[in-house]
């Protein structure tokens, strides 16, 4: 049970991901949460940082697909100028959106990672779908998704995970906890 909330990797930001690290871990496809992972929840317009990072990923042949619980309309408003592929109404923490992304875009699960700022939705759905997961810090600290209860649950869960697993530290590059390194 607890295992399904444990991220494979922890990273300060999605934007720390580069082609070299992804190649090292055999990752060719990135499924990413939208709010507070790709864009701050309160600023839904793509900025230069996102544009530049996407260009780098495209150049490296890495597919980036948004998997969001938001409606298609909301996701589209945020991403239309970038023409990014997305799955809306993903129903995280269920595996629905992730399975849909894997099928629609013909992705090999072993080469795909789910990135997001929430254990309860993003990490849990990725783990349950059988792909690797990356927990990132939220881009903005106070956000709309979070009722106080939700925020409280995330903090509590993180504390429990840290008590039960080693190596759960924020990093600026993909690194496996010592007990999982090959
Ligand atoms: Mg989020």
C-alpha cells in the first residue's frame, strides 16, 4: 500500500530533467502533470523556460505528454500555443489517464515516466500503472488544488514515506536511492 506512493525519483523541478539523465535511465517518454509541475497553477501561459525545455526534449527525441485531471478546455487554454499533446480528465489517482496516454501514443511503459507534484494523485497513478515516477516540488507553494486537507495529507504521507524508506531526498538530477542502485 505505502509502496504505491513512493516515487522512483525526487527532483527539485521538472526543468532539471535533461536528455543525458533520461537516456541513462532509458526514459524516452515523459507524462507530466500540468498544475504546479509544468506551469504555476496561477499562471497558465507558457513561459520561455517551458518553451526552451520542450525544444531540448524534442531535439533529443523525448516525447512530452500532459496528463491532467483538468478539463480539456482548461488544458487547451494553457497549452494550445505549444501544440503539446495531452490527456484531460485523467482521473488520477486512478490509472485511467496514464493507460490512455500509453495506448494513444503507443508508449512502452518501461520507457515512460510520470512526473508530478503530488504523491496522492501523480505518483500513485504512475506507480499503479506500472511506470516509474518522479515527484517534483510544486512550482508555487500556495495553490488552488489544495484544500487545506489535501495539503495536510501530502505532508503527512511524505513523513510516513521518509520514515519507511531510505534515500527520499530532493535532488537536482535523477538519482536512485542507494538501495535501488544497480
Ligand atoms: Mg499538480
